[in-house]
């Protein structure tokens, strides 16, 4: 198991459970850490005593502080700026897609409704980000 978790920012229990089921189906043992909303995600990311996530899977439509605000926070903070962020959203809105890329998202994926398609999308995403891509080293603790 990798010491650095995949941080999943997702308010929907069903969607979070689907990620867990898909991970088990893919026989992945990555450590998953969940934040239920944007405020919790920002608070978690500000805590430098916790392990730096290797990847953030971010839902856009969150209660309170939404995913766009979380993404803005990540890209504004020098300590977090290089953190890979992939938006997983039900929104196919061109406005949402463009806004996220303007804010510096690494990828924007639309959540498939079909579980097999969702599992395959997650497999490809994790294979790329955690297998092929060279990720930055976590910044030193200050």
C-alpha cells in the first residue's frame, strides 16, 4: 500500500462506495481518504502533519465550498500547487469544464452512470496517474 493516499472529495455516499467497489474489482489496494465537502478538503489539505495525497479525485458539486473553490485553493497555495487533481463530475457543462481547466485542473472526467464504464474509467485514470505519470515528490515539511 502506498503511504500517500488518494484523496477523494465526494459528498455522495453512493459515489464514494462505487469508487471502493471499483477499486476492489480492479484489485487495487491504494489507501483512500475521503472528505465529504469542500471545507473538510481544504482543512485536510492545510494540515501538513498528514500525508500528502498522491492524487485528488474531486467532485464539483459539493455542499458549502464547492469543487471549483477547492481547486482554486489548491492552485493558489504554493505547498499544494503541484498536487495532481482530477475532477470527477456528473456535469458535462462546457462552462464547468472550461472553468476547471482555467483554474488548473489536470483532467476533467464525466462520471459514467454504468458501473462497468465507471470501473474502466477509474482503471485508466489510476493506471495513468499512479503508473505512467511521473508525479512530483511531496514538498518538505515546514
